[in-house]
């Protein structure tokens, strides 16, 4: 098992120089944002993109050209996702695409992105298959990069580290039940997670994937309880985790819960389910701690302007705008064939860590790069980091009805 040591970048990054007199007063560089606009992940992508655009434009733009944004709603449906890409590339003629959320949608979009020969910076979907397109056919799919999040295989490694290091190593928990939505990224993740936990000396009592529209989890909870599991590890993004966590709380299930729960990353998750998220421990890409010199300035600026904390797609979108702008400045042009080699040389300290791309255009993960932080919902509605140990700010608590029990 590979330990994910958290690297905190305390040095300030040099402000990039984007302007060039030779291209002053040129037409705007257009950023297309395909995302699920009805969800917070989508709203945060849009708002964070605009925040980065405004910051860069205030400094003169890129190559003397201002940036502008055009949004298309890809929903969570592959057909609508393809229509969003076609609208942005064929109708709006955007220079770059920054967005995405659902792996199934992104996978359906990839041939259309390649056909349009438009650079695409993914900031939401986790399936390793997305960048595997680049590995299998670089010439056709070289336009596709993943800025965030780390892919599902790397997320599995972070969950394994949490399970073996925190749950087993510090809490003495041996038996894990894995549950997740039946989606492509979860299908990719769960076999790696199960094998890694077992290699670390834990027992996986069950692995259950359910439809994302499921609303009654009592039979699943009964099965898990009967299995003897001591912890429920969730892998959720699109499923109704509001309902799942409320039902877990109402059942007073004698088993703690945590893992990857994207909706529980929402700043209002605790309050909107009446405090019933208490003790859930959730992996976060971006939280208000100085993971790098960029984290808190971004966080504070986003909160001040939009009156809410950002989720991971906001951080990824903000970084993606700067990564693209720097690549264009280095390339001296927005032509994809010139920008792509510059993107491949990216070395950018962003909101979540050091961003570099591997040979198939996937953002690197692990020590010194991007990692996940596990934060627990405390009774007062605050989130406290409990893992990795290097940045932990408090102890991991059991659910209230298990407090004081051995």
C-alpha cells in the first residue's frame, strides 16, 4: 500500500505573466464551460471560472487578449452532454473547454471533442477511462486533459490509506462494508478498493452498488448490519446521499459511515439534512486549510464573492483557467497544436496541490501532488480534518448513539 503523505506548499508561486504587446487588443479568448448547471458542482465550476477570468483580465488578459466565458448545460445525460459540446465548439467556436462532472457523460463526449479539435480540461469526472482514450490513440485524443479530481484509481488508494491507516491502525476497525452508486467511476474504483483493504489486513464483508435513484436503504442497512461490518465505506457522487445519510441516522445504525460522498462536500449538507450528517467522514479535495499558497486566497475570494464555500469542481475550474492561460502564454498562441505541448509541460501549484500531467494527460496524484483530505462533520456543523495524520486537526468521533461504547 502506498501512503499518501500530504505535502503542504508554503512557498509563494510566482505570478504568471500573460500579456504580450504583439497581440494587444485581439479578439477575446473564449472558455466554454460544459457542466451540470442545476447542481452545486456545476454552479461552482461556472463561478470559479468567472473568478479566474476576472483576475486574469484585471492583469491585462493573455497575450493582450481578454478572456470570456460561455456556458452550456450538459445535465447528467450523455445525449445532452454531447449537445452541449457541439453547441460550444460548433456554434460558439470556443478556444477551450473547461468543465465536466459525470464520467458517463464525459466518455460520450470524447469523440465529439476530438472531432472538434478543441482542448478540453476535465474538472469533475473521475473514471480512468477518460484519459485512457489519450493513451490508446494519442493523435486523435490529445486534446483531452484531466485537471481534477484525481482519477478513481487514485481515489481508491486514498480510501485504502484512510481505511488501513486510520480505521484499522488507529480505531481498531477490521471489517468494512463498501456501498456505492452503480456508475462507471465507482465500477472502476471498488475492485481496487476491496483488494487494497484486504491486502492491508481488513475484511470486506460486502460490496453493494445500487441505482443512483434509490430512495429506500433500509434493506441494505439490514444486510450490512447482519454481515458484522464495523464501518460503512461509501462511494457516492450522483446518488441521493441526503436520503441515505438521513436514513442511516434515523435507524441509529451501530456502524459509522464515511468515504467519498460528493454531496456531503456541500457546505450546507449538514444543515439541509437537519444535522443528521454528524460523524460522517468525507474525502474532500478542497477545504479551508493552506494546502498550498493558493488555497486560502482562492477560498476567501470565492466565499466573499459568491457567499458560499466552493466544492471540488470550483477549485479544479479555477486552476484549469490558470493552467490554460499559462500554457497559452508560453505557446504564444491559442492554436491547439501549440497549446497542447505547453500544457504537457505544466508545473503549476494550484489550490489543491502541484498540478502536472502524466503521459496520458491525467493529473498526477500522490506525495507532492494532489491528495484527498478526510474531514468529519462535528455536532456543531463544522468540518474537522481527521486524516491524513500530517494535517489532522481533531479526533474522529463515533456517531452520537455509539459515544462511550467500546
